[in-house]
């Protein structure tokens, strides 16, 4: 797998893809998925997984595109990754903190429709978790025009996921729906394909092998993996302190992270701390390491997050997208805080804790050591 770093000019992308297509006329291309992190984990582990496996069986060269710090999503599915060295294609710097996005640009938008589920047409660097750039994804007209110009026979379209809404398709045929089987996901051998309900009786081999395309998300995603890493001599622990002003019930309480700070200082374990947009106070200690600079225009470089978690014995977080990344893409054992069991995609009750006492009890059982 090769990563090629490119600038954020869509014309650079066109030049590179034109060269690759000249050498590999039937190559396959995976465009980016935008929207909430947790949904990205689901979609890359299901829809992209199947698309890649099917085309690899046909010996197609597979190229994927992502924005900076997100190559981990694609590394198992592509031969070549084009990593745009920014959070979006060409844009005006002065617009980065615009709280309101004019959605009239979107091709299928009805101006009378007040639906909040359409993607942003420019990047955002603020801390409003509900901004369309974070929640719904990012749409760039010139990039989508280029995909049409390339006329690729095998392509997974740009996919925007917002809550239970999805928007995808090529520029001439975009569609938004709450039903995943209503929308074209891309083309395989120049034929549009989509997820279909079981009752339509379309054979799986017409699209992808070895996995059933039905009402579910195709492939079961493991959100919690426990005892993946048995090296208890590893004194590294990672924590993501979720602390947003939206959906605060899913934030990591101060009682939890303060207890974790004290535990690591007293037991001389190294705690790697990832802070959310709303910062919390961290005491000075040689055992507490804060990562607050792994961002480009306020978008987190998750490739670095994955690397650090891979070196940690434990990851501790909330029932949110970053925990799903740790569970699916790293070797760390995961302990998840949830204010209400069963929320979201967390289904295994074993590593879930609700308060600091349960957290310490779990850590005690894992390390087989006395907790100070």
C-alpha cells in the first residue's frame, strides 16, 4: 500500500488520476466518506470492505482518497491512497469559522426544505459539533465534476452520512434517503449497484461475494474488543476525554478522568490524553501526556491517534466515534464509559463502566494489581 500526499487543488487530483487511468483503464476508485466519525467506522468496515474485496478478486488496481490524517480508514482496502494535505479542497481561509452554511449550492436541495442533513460546501474550523461540516460531510462541486470527467467504470461514490440520512451518487444523480437500499453506492464494471432488501431476491454474487447485502450494514463491526493485547508489562494507557456542549450525557465525567489521572500518577503508568474541543485541566506530571496539537484547522489527525493507541495496553473513552476507532483499528483493550448501557452501538456489557468505582474495578481485574 502506497500513500501519495497531494495538495488541496482538485486539478492536482485530476492530473494524477488521469495518469493512473491511462496505465490502468479499469482501475477502481474509492471516494471519501464524510459525516460523523462513528458512522464512518461502520461504513468503511462494511460498504468499503465489500467493494474492495470484490474488485481485488478481479485484480483491479484500487485507489482511494481521504483528507489529512485519515489514511487508516483505507489502508486495508487500497493499493494507493491519495491523501489530501488539508481538511478540504481549495477554500477561503476567512470562511473557516463561519457558523452558518448556505446550503442552496447543493444540487438536489429544495430551497423550501429546512432539512439539516445536507453536507457543507466549505470546511469549518470552529467547535460547533452540530455544524454540517462535522455532522453531514463535505461537498465540493469541482471534485464531483472531475469524477464525472474521469468516467470511471469502478467507483464508490462520495458518501455523506448524517444520523440516519445518507446522500450519495454522482453529480448528475445525487439522492438523499433514510433507506440505504434506495441509493446508488457506485459502479462496478460500469453498472450502478446498491444495497437491496432481501425480499428483492437479488443474488449476492451479482454485487459482492461472501457477505449478504440486506437491511443491515452487511458486515458486523466489532465496536468493543477486549484482551486483544496481553502484554501487561505495557504501562501505556490512552484516553479520549469527550467534552462537547452537545449530547453531554455521553461526555466523560470529571470524576472519571480525575480518577484516571490519579491512578496513573500513583502507579507510574503513562497516560496519553486526547482532548476534545472543550479543553479540561490536566495536572503537571511526567506520567500525563497531553496531545492537543494533532489537528489541522481543528480537525483531528486520527492517523496519529491510531498510532498512539496501538502502543497502549488500554484505551478508555465514551460511547462515541473515537472509541469505535480505537476498538476497530488499534490493538488496545477498550474500556467504555456509558451513562446508559446499550446506547448507540455498544453491545457488549463486559468492558462498559458507569462510574469511577467500576472503572477502578475493571483496571484492577485487568492488571491483577492493587489499586491505590
